[in-house]
């Protein structure tokens, strides 16, 4: 299992990025969560088979129609405690 913590920066809040990411992650069978951060970025924990995680990362670099992704920081992480992908409260 491949598991990563992501910090996605740019124009990623107020445009449906989290809802879009939940839809894409679920379609790919990726588990984890996504939330807004107070600094304007979006944070996510993504876990699954390496091809699915990498495809989700590729999609996240573009984001939904109104997004302007500037950067994505990635670091290895422990897998989530729950199966499935969901939004969690903002940080």
C-alpha cells in the first residue's frame, strides 16, 4: 500500500476542490481524507495501490475546473484508520 500526506497550494479553496477530490479518490478506490487548512491550502491523506495513488496525484495537479494548483508537497504517511475517502473538518 502506498500512503502519502499532501499539502496542495494555490487557488484550491472555495471552488469545490474537496468535493471533487472525494469523487476522484472514491472512483480510484483510494482511501483517506481531505480538508481545508487555515493557510488557504488543502491537506489530504491518500492511501491505496501505487497506480491509483499516482493517478490521483496526477489529477490533483490540475484539480477541478476553477482550481489553480501552484504546488503539491508530498510526504510518506501511515495509512488511514478507516477504509474509504471522505472530507474531514477544516484545520
